[in-house]
C-alpha cells in the first residue's frame, strides 16, 4: 500500500504477539462477548480493498488520517497523565476515525462496550515505564491467584444449582460499605466454592448491585503462594505483592 492508514494500526492490534499471548484487542472483544473471528475477517476484508501500488513504493508515508490518530493518542496520554503512549491511548484514538468506526459497525462490535472493557482492564494503573503497558499488569495476582470472573466469562465454571439464597446473601455482604467480608464456613465438599463461582457468574452477568458491576473475583492459590519459598521473607514478599495489587486495582 502506498500509505499507512489507520486500518494498518488496527490490523497490528489483531496480530498474535511473538510470545503467543492473547492480543490486547482480542482480549477486549472476547470479554465483551463479541465474535472475534468475525472481527478479524472484517478487518482483513477491508485491508484487501485498499488499492495497491505496483511496483511497491520505496518509502511508505503515513496518511493524514493516521497522523490525526497519533495526535489524538498523544492528547489522551496527557489527559490520563501517563508518561508514555499506551495501547489503549492508540485504540481510543482509532475510535475517533470514521473508517475504523465503520469496521466495528460492520463486525457488529460496539465501540463504547470495548472502551469500557479497556478501562476496566487498565484500572488505576499508570503507564510510567515502557514495560508497564501489558494485558496482565497484575504480576502477583496473575501468578498466585485464579481470576474466577474470567473463568466465568469463558464458560469454564459449572452451573450452580440450589444455592440461590447463599449466593444472594454473599452478594449483599460484599455490597456493604463497611463490614463487607463474607465468611463461608463448613465441611469440605458442601459447596462453599460453588457459592463463590455463583457470585463470579452473577458479576459477569451484571446481576449484582452497581457497586459490584465490573468487579473481579480472585481465588488465592495458597499452594502456589508457598511453593518454592525457601528463604526467609519470600512468602511475605509474595503476600505483600498480592495485597498491594489488590489495593491499587480498587
């Protein structure tokens, strides 16, 4: 192509990273419960429609539209008081471009819903280093805890039957302004974990009070937390890291 267009940046968002991790935009689209395969097809179909130049140009220059996207991304970075331009800055800037809006419309993906997913993923994280912009900024939680809400979103949790009252009671306690720490006590195998899974599913379905909508529910893996903690202070450091990330993600 003779010029770089906004769609080329969008296409870069759907490329699988070298480490094999899930692309940033795929993560957002699937969390919003949209068809990512359809979205990729629409992007590629629009790429093919761009006229090609033969022979290929010696130098590919950015189009005016792409320059506008980059300027908008820089403005968003300053508004959010980040030190570097991050993926979400560029994505939000792309949303201002009419050709990108048309692609999302064609793929039946709601831009406002994707914005919300991006904001939830970012949380209160500030981009103050070049390595801070990742899909999984929660280093300790990603290692030593299981994201129950993400499992519910992916359909990995079994349906919970016969625990409606316990689930509702747990949600009521979690939604309190003070003393919001439910404690489930009982013998192994009576269904304590099932109640938590039911709460996670309710969060994903937005069947919870407003204060809990968009919340994440983690299950701390004590075995992983203590594994390999040979030296004094190893366990304490990990545990403090988990608590710090929970506090910063509020």
